[in-house]
C-alpha cells in the first residue's frame, strides 16, 4: 500500500544539472526542495538546514551532497544526514520519474 | 513515592561549567552511565560552553554558538538531567540532599562540587552601578557588547591575562580603551619586566592607553558609570568599566555545609573533599596548597575524579608545570615556571631583539630548565615546557638552549622538530581547547583522519588561536606514518595540489574545464566540493577570458543570484553609485522600489551607497528591472570582484582638494566594475592627504597631492586592519588608470582564491609588486592590456540580464502540475 501522495512538479529539464529548486507547496508547514546531481539523480529534502534552517536549495551541489549556503554544513542528499563532524538530519522525501516528469512523494499519516 | 528502587547511584553535579562537565564526559567515556544516573545544576541559564573562548566572542572572532561544548541534545542523549538557571543554595550532608534556589531538593549518592570561582572586586565605591561588570560569563560579555554598540569609552581595571583580553576585545569592537593596572608592569605574574614592556609597547601601538601603577579609588557616576578616579589624582572618563583584577574560588556552599575549606575547597590527590562522598574539581578546589586558574590542570583533575567515581582506586592527581599564552591575535606571549633567577646559583639566559619585538629568556637550576618567558616568537614554548615537566638534564644544551630547539639539537643525533614518540599522551598540544596529544592521536586512529581540517573538526585542536597548527600537523604525520614535509597547503581536501600549481598547469597544459583539471591532478571526488569548485571556476575564468563559460553551479549563492543572502533567506540589493555620487532621480527610483516591494530596510552602507535589505527572492528580477529603468546597475556588493570606489568631494568643492578625486574615482569604477577577482576589491580616492575617503585601508588607494597622485596598495579594514604600502607617485590620471588596471590583473592572475590583496602582498612582499608594476613599464602595460581585454567580456550588467529572463528558474519556485 502506498502511503504517499505523489505530486507532479513537471519536466526534469526544469531543474539545472547540479542545481536545485524550491517548490510552491510545502510539507507540514516546511518548504521542500528538489535537487539534481551531476550524475542526473534526483532527490527531495525539506528545504531547511538542520543547523539554522538555511535554504539548502541555494547550496552548492557536489556528488550526492549539498553544502548549506549559510554556514557550510554538508548534507547528504539521499538520507538527509548531515556529514560529520556536524550532526543532524534534513528530512528526505521520496521522488520518482515518470515519462520525463518528476514526482515528489509526501508521506500520509495513517488514520487508525 | 517511588515504588521501585532505582538500581543506579545518583550523581549530582553542582556547576555546569568546564570542570564539572569535563568530569561528566570523562565518566561517560568510562561507561559511567552503567553506574550512575546524573543530575546537573547550573546557575547560568545556558548549556556548558567554552569559557576560555569568551575572549574570542568579545573580539568578534567567534559567536556564542561556536563556543557551546555540549548541546541540549547531548545532555538528553546521555540521559543527563540538566537544570539550568537554578543555583544550588544548600547541601545537607546528613540526609545527603541538595536544595536549589527554586526550592528543588534532590537526594544524592555522590556529589560533585564544581562551582568555579568568582571575580574579585576591589573595595571601592561605585561597584554596583550599571556600566560596571566583570569578565567571567556570557552575561558579562553581553553587557560588554551592548556597551560597545551604543557607547564609546571603556576602562578595564586589571592588567593580567583576562584584563588584557577584555581590553583587546573591546578595542576590536570599536571602543576607545584604557587599562588601569596596579603594578608597574603588565602580567607581572607571568612575565618579567622586559617581556612585559614589549607587550605594553605593542598594545599601546594598537591603541590601548595604559595607566600602570594606577590604584583605583572610586568608580564615579550617579546613575551610570562615568569614570574611574585614581588615587594619584588621574581621572579617566568611561561609559563601561570592566573589573578583571583576579578571581577567588567559589567555596560558599562547601563552607556552609562544613566541608574543610581554606583558600579553596580542600581536596586530596583523589579529588575527594573531607567528605568521601563529595568530590570537587576546578577553580573552586585547593590541592596541596595550590589553587587553579587555567584549564590544563583542571582537565587532569576531571580525569582523576571520573576514574575514581568509576571505581578506579589508583588514579591520583598531581599538578604539573603550567604555561600561559595570551589570546590576542598577532601578540605572541609564552610563559612557564620561574620568571627570573631565584639566587646566584640559578642561570638566567636572555636573547633580545627590540627591533623585531622578540625576547627570550630561560632559567636553569641544577642543570634543569625551570622557567621560560618568550615574546614575539613562541614556537619553542611547548618544547621548553616539556623539558621542564620531564626535568630533563639540559647541561649539555645550555649554551644553545635559548636559541630554540632547531638550533639546540642541530649536530646531536636527535632530529629537529618535536619528538612525538617520546611525548607523553597527556602533553597538552592545544592550550585554548585543552587538547592533549592522546586525544588527537586517538581521534586520528579511531576516525581515520588524514587531514588537518578533519583533525580540527573532530577534536577542535588548533581550531581557535591556531598557534599549535604546526604541532597538530606533526602529530598527524607521526600518527598516520605519512611524512608530510612542510607542504604547500592544498586547495581543499579533494586534492593535494596547491593553488599555484593548478594555476600554472591551467596555462601550461591549456586546461580549459574543471574536469580536465581534476583529471590532471587526480581529484578524489569527481565533482569536487564547495571549496574547490568556486576556486577552479575563477581560475579558468581568469585564464581564458571570453572562452571559458562561467559555471553558475560552482558559485556561492550570492554570486549566482547576484544579491546577498541574509540569515532569514531573503536578499539584499545594492545598486552601484559611481564614486558615491547619486542624483535625485536615482533616489526617487530607490524610494519607489522600496515602497512598491515593501522592502523592510533601506540603509546607507559603509561603502557610500544604499542597501535595500530583506527583498524576497521571487521579487529580485522585478526590483532590478525597476532600478535598471532608472539607469542603475548591480553594485556587486556580493561579488568577489570590484565592490565600491569611495571618493571624497575633492577639488570640485573642498577648500583643501588638490585634484578631482570624485571624477577619478568614477573613472576607476567605470573601468574596473564587473571584473571577477580572487576576493573582493575596494578602491578609494582622497583629494588630499587628510584622506577623508580612507584610501589607506583599501585594496588600492589613491591620495591626491599637489604634484599628482600617490598610489597605495594592499590595505584592508576588516578583521586584521592593514595599512596600505606606498607603490609609487604619478603625475597624471592616465598613469593612475594604467597602474590600476595592471594591479588588478597581477592580483587576478597570481593571488590565491579567497586571498585579499592584503594577505597576498604580505605573502609575496611589496617589493615583488613594485618589481612587476613600477620597475617594469612594459610588463605593466601588458598587464593593463590583459585586464582591459578581459573586461570587454565582463562588463554586462547581471541584473539587466536576469530582469530579461536569464536563469529564470533561479527565481521562481516549481509549481504542482495538475
Ligand atoms: C552592507 C555593508 C555594511 C553596511 O551596512 O555598511 C557590508 C555588509 C557585509 N559585509 Fe562588509 N559591508 C560593508 C562594508 C564593509 C567595509 C567598509 C568599506 O568597504 O569601506 C569593510 C572594511 C573594509 C575592507 O573590506 O577592507 C567591510 C569588511 C567586511 C569583511 C572583512 C573583510 C576582510 O578582509 O577582513 C567581511 C567578511 C568577508 O568578506 O569575508 C565583510 C562581509 C560582509 C557581508 C558580505 C557578510 C556576509 O557574508 O553576509 C555583509 C553583507 C550584507 C548584505 O547582505 O548586504 N565585510 N565591509 C557594507 C557594504 C558596502 C557596499 O556598499 O558595498
Ligand atoms: C574570559 C576568560 C578567558 C580565559 N582564558 C583562559 C585561557 O586562555 N586558558 C586557560 O587555561 N584558562 C582560561 N580561562 C580560565 C578557565 O575558563 C577556567 O579555568 C575554567 O572555566 C574553570 O572551570 P570551572 O568549571 O572550575 O569553572 P567555571 O567554568 O566557571 O564553571 C563553574 C560553573 O558553576 C556554576 N555555579 C557556581 N555556583 C553554583 C551553584 N551554587 N549552583 C549551580 N551552579 C553554580 C557557575 O555559574 C559556572 O557556570 C579563562 C577564563 C575567562 C573568564
Ligand atoms: S580629502 Fe578631505 S580635505 Fe581633502 S579634498 Fe577630500 S574632503 Fe577635502
Ligand atoms: S543553517 Fe545551514 S549550515 Fe547553518
């Protein structure tokens, strides 16, 4: 059973290589960013650095990491984990590509 | 009522400071969590922080966040119950409880008193007034920073380590600072008279006014401090008075509950007080008649105390010889042990060079080194300290010892440089952070660290004042077995290649892409990192003008979106105002933009132009379009490029002006705007030597004189203020323009990325710059020509491009398609 709502945010070409963009909608009150690496992999994270909420979508992307523009914390795009020696996690959200378009999955809470 | 007995003993710690929490950390390392549950009371409303670094916070080199040692999460993760902002007011030893100011009472099995010390205050009137504070905790620093923001004059009472660091910090924050000291010389307990005089001379040159042999009689004022009255009649006006005359162990609680106290809380070698269930560590204790005021011995106490608590019955504390350093950038002082010969049997050897501001003294007793005072060059300090601690017989080295290790040991079989193998594990390497050899080596081994920056990140060693960087590098080489000869620093951790090497290869091998560079030098990461990418991008741009296509993805956000990111994610916008000149039409346009886009702040900058702060990213292109429409372009206030050209009114209006400084400034700005440089570049042109445009602290400053123009280079405001070096004097504006272009280009071609002209000239020497620009007219013309050529590709307004749709994706969010 899929526990995500999938949102279509448009063609892959809208995101520059080694680039990122913030989305018009957020998740649980937080902004979302999608990232595209040099190897053409896509990721989505809550667009707030675990340090002081810096906009990760503005950071420099290298390999599978992004460097926060405010104080240079390095965040792994796949897990959202902050690289040592700093600690923390920027929540990651699942993405999938269908027909050249990118979808971001927002987790749904199950109503018991 | 608790129905289930908790199997763990309860350890209660009074004092959430450096000693107490270091003891807890040591205890956790020994699996103390299996034996104790821990409650910590702290009188301050903060988590524990590095008190030592308050000096750096005051001086603006660090923020409070930087100096936090353990975060709230750390306490939570380790199951420690932290109660902040609540001082313990009573210890009841018969029923083994402590009670806090808020009325909380908890029972303990073991108690640790780590209450530190209290600042001493002289017995004079006026102490309680606003505007008077000590220098001990965050609250004091807040008071001092507040005063520095709104007021001008500070007086520091006390010329010891703390007083000097307070004075320097306040000076750095822009106050005018006087320092009153009771004794004839500064830091008299750590320095002998010659070293103290050099110190005073250097600080005097940096603008601190000294009142030695000054006994404070009263702090005057009615509702707020107004000045300091000295006994000899001198009066010093002050808005802020900082007391730093010393500290007294904080023994109140211990005394009240009947523990044995003297000057401090008396402890035995196992860090127990007269009650075996109560331990004590830190500045509040007295051990074998000594009290403590530096962290090095306190770290040892914490180790012993934790070992004892964990059940190790062999751990014993023994005080070691200590050294002192002063944390004032550019002032190197070291002192350990005896300052002077005690009698004729002692041998005192000094080496002194007043011009270089260098002084060294060693004291030898019975063939052993017992003291050392160093000023100016302190690189041998830790070696001397080790000789003292090890009580090494130095009779053989006597004649050479004062010249330092390299010289003393040359000729003997011993290699130069510190002997890391022989060095004890607890040898302190980093004094600021109290990091020992053992800690560094363990971190290197356990975490497979291979670079200095990694060691810094994980251990904090050499991360503060940096004086021990060489030692840390040495240890890294020693531990990993990789001998690093004194190597040129690499661009970043992705490579071992240095800046110059890469720049040379770009030209020699015609490397035209980042990939080609990374391949040639065998980069570790195919994509590089946030440090090397902007550097390589710049080097390529500089080497291949018109050819290399700038990679926006390798630019820091400010340079990518052409505005400065602010802490809340909004941006600031600063349009150019050529030479500081503006017009009513431009001001109208700025005003309407600010109103139309509801921009919260409009500010006149320190660079003679106007800043619009708090612009939403989405609004940027429209804001720029409106500014463009009124003829304004980007001021590149975000760029590693030409920022401002400050000017004064000059001969057009000013009664002293000798040349048209405003006009020349505008010409220079029109020639140089839009260029990319290794770091930001600022110019200024003053119309006469009164220098109202502050040309002598700019990357390039022009001071007009009757006979022409003095060209000055390499100045810097900012953190380490550097006054320009004179380059040459020329007669015409055209010559100024040629020198400016040539200077820009030689800096662009040869400095390292993120190196401003000041450190660059410090590195290569002003004589080198003169050789390239003044002595070599042909070379100068060629440099200028290369600059103008590259400018032909650089001078298009990035704002206009973006207002017209370039990089539109940067400024719009992605929608949801339905
Ligand atoms: C806006 C302004 C302050 C003001 O309100 O007056 C300012 C604001 C900033 N300065 Fe500055 N500096 C401003 C004039 C100065 C000056 C004065 C001057 O230029 O005459 C200095 C000292 C002179 C000098 O540079 O030598 C100055 C020395 C610095 C430094 C220290 C540089 C150094 O080499 O030590 C930094 C830090 C850095 O660049 O790494 C800095 C960094 C900054 C940054 C970029 C910090 C940052 O990274 O966010 C600030 C950007 C704020 C923003 O978003 O707009 N700012 N800064 C001034 C803009 C001038 C302009 O019109 O472009
Ligand atoms: C500005 C400055 C610069 C310094 N620079 C250096 C340096 O360069 N090198 C060096 O080695 N040392 C330096 N020191 C000294 C060093 O900071 C101290 O030696 C060290 O902090 C002592 O640790 P401590 O735990 O004993 O005391 P503290 O760190 O002061 O901790 C004691 C804590 O106990 C709390 N407390 C007190 N009474 C109670 C109570 N009844 N209940 C609850 N909590 C209580 C206090 O609020 C405080 O937080 C410097 C100190 C200062 C102030
Ligand atoms: S430097 Fe000062 S005195 Fe000289 S011309 Fe400029 S404003 Fe006048
Ligand atoms: S907010 Fe991201 S590093 Fe500080």
